[in-house]
C-alpha cells in the first residue's frame, strides 16, 4: 500500500487524477505526477511503490470521493428492492459524468498498461458485485422476472449501466443525464422486473 503523510498522499492522487483526466488516455509518467503534486520522485515512491499501485489507488480515490456514505445509503437502505434498484440507477447516472475522465483514461490505458488494467478490473468487479446485491434482493423479494437468474440479470444490469453506454447515449447522442436516467430505468425495469 502506501505510507507517509496523508495530506501529501491526497495531493499526489489529486495530481494524478488531473493528469489522467487531461491526458485523453496518453501515458502519464510518475515523474509528471511528482512534478504536478510538488513532491520529489522519492516522496512519490514512498507513497506508491509503482505506477500500477498509483493507478489502482487513483481509481479507488475517484470513486470513494464521489460515492459518499449518504449517497450509497439511498441504495442500501431503500425500503424495497424496486426502490433500491431505481436508486442504484440514479446513483450511476449521477456518478458517470463525474467519473468520466478517470474511467475513460483507464479504459484507454488498460489496453497497454497492466496497472491501469488492474485498476479497471477492480473498479468494474466492485460495480458488478453491487449490481448482484441489488438483483439478489429483487429475487428475494419476488420482484425479479421469472425468466432471469440472479447472475445473468446482474450482468445485464452491470452492462447497461456501464461507462461506455453512458458515453454512447450522453456524449455521442446528446442525451441529458435526466433522459439517460429515465430511459435506462425504464429499459431495465421492463427487462428485469415483474410487472407492478
């Protein structure tokens, strides 16, 4: 993991985030991160042993700085599985534009950088696990359509709420976030849930 001063560590992560988001998928060197953060390369390596570790921690940092406990509680503490499902889609609609820079850069970098690939896979695996929790609750409350099993429905939910789908609909097709949220909710409810 990392050691050293937490404020310095945060400054390094913020510098890395700015560089990665601004790079458009171009490689960002450890030297560039150190310079942007105003630390020596030695200090950078004190906090992050290598580039792979830095990218992995950057992915976690970007997600955790936005996925606040209060926002996540709306999903976790929703009174019904359907309400949790809708809140999860709303959370994804809110997160996507805010995580777009890091997500797109990691998606490009992961094809040639093992550290970026590890960060991408961890991020997507965590999102898939959250989808599975919600779909399991739908199943347990009898709200999952009978033609779906939990694993398949969770993967469909995960795929439709991916960064790429958001990019296609919002960035490429000009949808607003509100339109994305409404139509993705309607699509997934029609596909995965029993009729109300």
